[in-house]
C-alpha cells in the first residue's frame, strides 16, 4: 500500500475518533456529576487504550514487514 492509496479518512480517521472520545469524556466529566463522571472516565480510558493499541499494532506490523 503506497501513500497514494491512503485517503484523508484512512490517515486521520483513528486520531479523529480518539480525539472525539477524549473530548466527550473530558467535557462530560467536567460539566456533570454522577453517571457522567463514570461515562467520562470510561471514554477517556477508551481513548488512551485506543492510542496505545494503535501504536502497538503499528510496531507489530512494521516488525512483520521487515522480516
């Protein structure tokens, strides 16, 4: 797959989803109490886990391509 094959959604899709999850979690946890605190914590944890999983996936894929 070359860089020409990658469109904007393929490049910026995952970071955009992570950013939306993180912002929703932050705003929800800051503006409301009770259930929103838990929802915010879950969304922030999901955003962090997504970023870490994405980074690990790239490392594993790069190692497999190198041989």
